[in-house]
C-alpha cells in the first residue's frame, strides 16, 4: 500500500479579535505522531487571503499528500465543503476526512459524495486505530464515532463513551513556529489548553455543552499542571467552558502551580455565578497567575437572562465584575444580543459597560446553532439560516421589536462605541504592564 501522508487543515477565519492556536489540529497531529505517520499543518489563518485554493493544492502536490483532514467550525463549513469539492474534482483519489465541532454535533450533514470519512467521536482512540491500520475496512467497521462509505452507502458507527483525557500530547510545533501570528488583541500570544470537557450547565443557546455527549468530565489535576509547565510559553488560555466549576479542583491546581514555581499568566472562561462562588479564593488565583476571565454576562436584564436558562441575574453579574476588579483581574464581558431587543436594551448594555468600567467586551447576535434546544424551539422562525451566516454578526431570526436593518446598525454601534478603548489598550500595551504574572522567579 502507498505511504500515507496527511495534511491537517484549518479554514481561514476572522482574526481581528484573536488568532488562536489550533489545539484541535495539534491533537490530531499528536495522534498521527504516536502512530508514526507523516503530516503537515495548513492553518489558513497564517496566510494572506489571496490564492487560498492554489496554496492548498500546491502543498498537496509538492508533499505527495494522500489524506486531507479538515476541522470544521459552523460558520466555515460552507467554505470547507466548497474546497473539498474543488480538490476532489482535480484529485479524485485524494482521501478526505472531516471532524471538529460542527461535525461532532451534526455528522449526517457531511455524508456527501466528496467526503470519504466523517469523524465525530469524543476522543481520538478510534482515529488512531483506523490510521494505524491504513483505513482498512475491518478497522473502519470496529471504530467508534466514525462514518464511512461501503459500496457507495454511508455506514455510521455508534459514538464511543465520553472521555476525560485524550491520552496523548498535542504537537504544538505549529504554534511555536508562528507564535507572533497567534495573538489575542491587546494581550499577546496565548497557548491553549483544555482541562475539562463539556459543561454541567444547560444554557439553551450554548453548543459547547453538547460536546462529549453532554457529559462534563475533568482531566486529572497532575496532567493539567504538567502540561502547563511543559508548554514553552508564558501565557496560557484554559479554554474550558467554565474553569471555576469545581472550586476544590481550582484550589488544587493553583497550589500545585505555586509549589512548582510555575509563574505564567492565565486566561480562562468563567460564569459570573462561579466567580461569586469562588470570591474567597481569588487571592490564591491571582497569586498563581490568573489575571483574565472571559465572563458570559450575556445580558443586563433578568428577564432576558431567564429566557436563556442562564441561572444567573444582573445582580450576580455586577458582583462578579466587582470581585474581579477588586482582585486586579480583567473581566472580558461576553454579551449575547437577543432578537427581542428594543433600542433601550442596546442602551442598557452600553450603560452597564460604562458603569462597570469594562474595557474588554465581545458581542454576538444570538446564534441558534443546529443541535441546540433554542434551534429546535425556533425552527419556524429561522431567517436565512446557512452555515456561512453563523458567525455571530448576522441576523438568523427576524427581530420582533425593530426592523432588521436598525437592529444590525445598533449591533454595529456596540463595537464602534466600545472598541476604541481596546485598541488604545493595545497601543499602550497596558495588559502586560498591569496584568502579567511577574511571580517570584
């Protein structure tokens, strides 16, 4: 059988706010490395926007690639499918596999003629098995969480059990070689690490909790700490949906990082209620290097928060912001713009940001992702719902209290009003001046 060589592809994306390390691809690379397979990364975010298809085709031809693996996010699925169709027309013998967030949730959407394998399992054991056996039919038949074609008919194997570890290390060489290009606006270059899977909460708009079979699981503390220490970077982004879920675990991680003299600067996602719950351990978090929390404030109206099944309140949001400010930590406020918004709701968000003295904020128009409860409940209300439009800046349901064009203008104004402060912080480099963990090296 011909030697297999893999191209691992992440499609281009909007890099204005952040260009993030492709951790998913790096885990795939780690699996291939463990099985002794050759591979090359291709992150389109590292290149300019011209001649994208020509670039990927040339890389395939020059390196004699036999298998191309695409990681698929919802808003880039259209582009990935278009690229796959073009590649198959020119190179019909090329084997194409898709995986990633959108594939895990909606695998059947990718049962297409131009695709050979659809990978939607929670972990990577099945991937390693089929790779080790060169995708022979026997390995495919026994592999969990994979779909393939037999005699032109798609066969979908059942998904495997939820996981708490990947049982391998990601290959971070792409990040190390391009660390200046992977950056968060005004904050610098962060390595990404995952310390848990899924989320125990049940927000009706959130797609992330659907991962890992909607089963929340935590990696072993020792493994998390050791990985942080091994990463050759002083800024770490723990990308769990809510790092503060388990207070005792957070304490253990912080103490171990301090014991091992690991002085790095950490950014995390955290719910407002979790911050309030962990108020008494904020000094410990600060001592360990935690400086930055992306907080799903979502709304500044209790009625809207209740409609999201957020199990939070404006009072809790305000407490969380105050706790972070008092402990010299950044609060990045994440807000979801609802289709029932009136003019006053947009004004309320701006007023909240001003009153709470927030510098870092992010806004997204509510995305009824396919696979979420909010999608099922609003199927008859969807408006021009396509993969291409699920980037958080497009209207996917018709606003109920104002014309669509005014809704879009109000949304744009949130950025125009609030982002000059972030660009100023970038110019003045205030993040490293105020928040970097100097520690006791």
